[in-house]
């Protein structure tokens, strides 16, 4: 179903960054064809997650393939990466060419690439069966011990994506901006729902404390903003006027309970500006 949706929006811009680099939906489909020639059977693919067009193009292209994705946060330590490789034995990894090259080049060989990213194939492939319905392995925080992974099926992913897209009434004119890691379930959901709806994800590694973030935010005509309580605490300190613009239709919050007074303050501002919270 994701593949069908992407075909409908082929000329729309899927990803746009601060340097005005952009990727249209058709480019995702084209790269998917290249990737699919390498991913000859259902395989586990580690996809390094960062807020960059390179990273997200790989994610979107592999998402519409038959393979299983396991997002790996870009900030992972080398030893933790090695442990994950030993534990899960991925046959492929989509990552930056400079992502722990000594480890990657010792275990994998390069195949297709896009700019600074490449799909690396395991030199010694492991033969194991993967459940046909499995689509995503999403790592837990590991706050209660060793990090584990939640299994998400294609049906899980689609039902979640469709339900949220309908509830928020997302469409191809919607634009959001990356301010969460997409290896995190909420961040991934934002990416998935906008891809499903044909919208645009403005991609940046800048933080909310950077002037460049807000310059990009205003220049890009953002229609919706999505954050965790901590991000709204930051915005409160720098001024909610930075968040409110003429194009903003709604903001969302997940990732824990927001402090009651902050929630009331945001609700009051949104009601006054006719923005859905």
C-alpha cells in the first residue's frame, strides 16, 4: 500500500533540507528499484537514523521493499554497534561512508549508494528465515536493562499510519520539520504519515536553539509541528511566537505527559490563534 501511495505523489517533494536539496517521491521509487536488485530476498537491514536526506531516502526506499528495517541511531557507540551486529546478524546496513568504517568495511561490502550513504552487504551472509509479516524492529530505550526490540508487522505499521493520517487530516500540501530522531517511534510515525499523505518533510540537524532552525522553519511554510514535552519547554523559554506562523494548522505532543501549566498555556495560545493542539 505504501508503494501505491508513493506512485500517486511522484512529482511531489518528499524531503527538503536547509541547503535546498530535495528528493521527489519519484526518486524514492527509482532508488527502490536499485535497492531491490540487491535485496534479492527478505532480509534484515540496519538503517542508520539521522535527520538527513541520505538517511531518509534509504529508509523510504527500503520501507517499500520486502525487507525488514531496524533503525540504528547515528549516535550509537562502536562497541554497541558491534554487539547489535553479533546479536541480530543483519545482511545489510544503510549508512554514511564515514560511519565506523573500520567496523563496516571489515564485515560488509559496498553496493548501491546515494551521495554520502551506501547500502553495505554482509561479506558472510547468515541464512535464517524471517517471518513474512515482520517489517520493523524498533529498539526500546533500554532504561530497564539491555535494549530489546519491538516487532512491528506491515499491518501494524499501516494501521497506525492510516489512522493517524486520517485523524490529523494530512494531505499532500502538509509540511513538517524534523526535530526528533526518527529511530524513535514518534519520530518514525511522523515520517510515515507524511510519506503516506504525499506531504513534505523538511530535514535539518539544527536544534531549536539554533537561529538557523527557525529561519528554515519560517521559510519552509511549515503546517504542523510535532514534539515531546522537553521541546515545548525549550520553546517556552525562547518564546512561543517563534512557533506560531500563518501556515501552522496544528501541533502534536507525545512521548510522556506534559506538565499541566505548560499544556494549559499552549492550549490557550492555540485557541487564540485557531491552531489545533
